[in-house]
């Protein structure tokens, strides 16, 4: 999705589906993007490699936390069907 939004002319094969997919992709990743961009703002003046590493690690850890919370909530309620055996 990042490639499709960075180069819209080259992603014509997505057609009319590109806009709804972009909205869904960036809507799901909005909290992580806010934290990642906030960290980039705090780290202005530091080397680019450090900025990218810290922001990427923060976004990854946030998604890890979201997935762990989903797993924890699923374990609390046994009514939800399991996805994997």
C-alpha cells in the first residue's frame, strides 16, 4: 500500500479499489503512525539510521502489543471460535 500511494501512476492495476484499500490500511495503522511520527519528531537532529530504527521498533512493538491483547482477550472469552487448532 505504501508503494501504491507513493507511485499512484504505477499502481493503475489496482483501479478503483486503491482508494478504499488505502483508507483501510492507513486507518488500521493510524495509532502506530502517530507514535512513530511523534518519535521521529522527537529525534530530529539524530542520524537517520537511528531515527528509522527507533520509529520502526516502536511501531513493531505497538503491533505486537495489539496482537497480544487480542490473544489475551480471546483466552478470557471461550465463546470465540479458534482460528488455529
